[in-house]
C-alpha cells in the first residue's frame, strides 16, 4: 500500500509538472481560436504558427549562432576550469589559498553588479556586435573551477606521484590521467554551462545589434515582446517551443548522466 501511494503521488506530480509543457506544444498545433481551451488534442491540426515563425524569423541562423557560442564556451569552461581546478588541488604555490577564496567570493557577487563594467570593457575593446562579446566573457567560470578542484581532490595522490616518477608533466597528468577519471564532473560542467549560455538573453541583448549575430533566445524574446508575433499566442508559443526543444532533447538523452554526475561530483551537497 505504501509503494502504491508513493507511485500514485509521483504520477500525479509528474502530470501536474508536464501538463503546461504538453499544453504549450499542443497549442502550437491549434488554430488561434482553439488555444483558449484546456483540451490537449487539437480538433483542427495546423502548422500555421510554425510556418509564421520560420517566415518572420531567421530561426535557423539563430539556432546556429546559439549552438556555436554555447559549444565554444562550454569547451573553454571545461578546459580552463579543469586547469584551474588542477592547480588549486595539486600544485603548491604561494597565494593558492587566496586564489581559492577570491574564486569563492566572485560566486557570491550577483552578476547584475558586474554587467555594466563588463559592457564598458567590451565597448573599449571594440567587440560590440561580434561573437567575441558573447564568447570571451563566459570562457572562464569560478564555479566550474571549484567543482573540478573538489573532484580532483578525491583522486589519490599516490596516482599523481606514480605518474611523476614515470616522467609525466602536470599537463600530461591532467589530460591523460585526470580527464579519463573525471567524466562525472566534466559532464556536469558541460550540461550546466551549455544550458546557461543557451538560455541567456540579457547579455546578448546588450552587446548584439545585428540580427544575423543574434542568438536564438534573443531572437525569440524580441519577436515575442517586440510585436513581431502580431499578438498571436500560438505563434509566440511556437517560437518558445523551438527555443526549448534542443534543451529538452538534450536533457532526455543526458538526464541519467546528469544525475549520476551530480551524485558523484559532490554537487548534491
């Protein structure tokens, strides 16, 4: 009976959680007058909303821009974060504790406080309206560095000492020994970084003016609030569905790895 009640509660919770998303997708396949209802199955199936979005927005270009920026930033965060995490966990140098404390401090500062100075720097460099403005400020993450540091501390020091006896440099130890053992933390950092960059709107809104350089979330946001959708709810929901679809698909395939990674990398604490 306890097991039945547990699963019944989980099923009810899943339905409550999934219903808005299912309704959103179903609403994009309905004519505009039918959207006001709560029924899921469309009475008159139509793809007019998606047709409108693809005609009004360079959605494919936005998707390519978002994918390019997200992948470059994710790769750089993994590389630089792992290098910093290795230095903080294995190297002995003066000021290591200070660097660690400063990294912790930066995580406590709201991003809104640094966005204006960062924008001023981007303007000074002449990077406004370029991919550099989207990529360079996000290439390093204190959170990823500390996550790598905590995971690397769990690797036995004897393994590092044995590698150094065999003549391995710190670079070789990091990329040839630590990386193969660090799949959980790499997966965690990759998924969280990719999702964060993919969904970002505020920073691209500040530094990008050319529509051909806009990311997908920025295009969809301006389309929805700027009048491009002609106040049609189905069109706005179709644009939002196209924006969320890549992340949903990625999560469906990677959710097992994400949960395992969070559990084994110490993020659950």
